[in-house]
């Protein structure tokens, strides 16, 4: 069986290559976003267990900050 010319082989290889899949978020972004989501859930749990109103408000504010950071990281991951 004859061997095809090298140019034909290279052309065939170029035609069958697929572009890499496009992911919305990199792994580091996913880990960071997950960490902020976990912090938010922890602050919500602490707000439920808090004895004073001051502690409860503080944990709820911290949960809102964590939620904002999570949303920012997720939004930036989708719009790059």
C-alpha cells in the first residue's frame, strides 16, 4: 500500500483538529466561588444561632458580602 505524501497527511490532520472546549469558569474561579458560597452559608447558619441582634445582623451583613463576591466571580467568569 503506497504511503500518501506528507502534505496530504498534514492537511488531513489540520482538518480533523477540534478547537478546545470553551469553559465558562476556570477551575480556580470555581474553587474561589465555591469558597465564598460556603462562607455565605456558614454566616447564615451563624446568624440563625446568634443570641444577640447585633451578632445576627453582623452575620447577615457578612453573608451578603459573601454573596456579592460570589456573584462577581461568577459573572466575571461568564463574561471573559
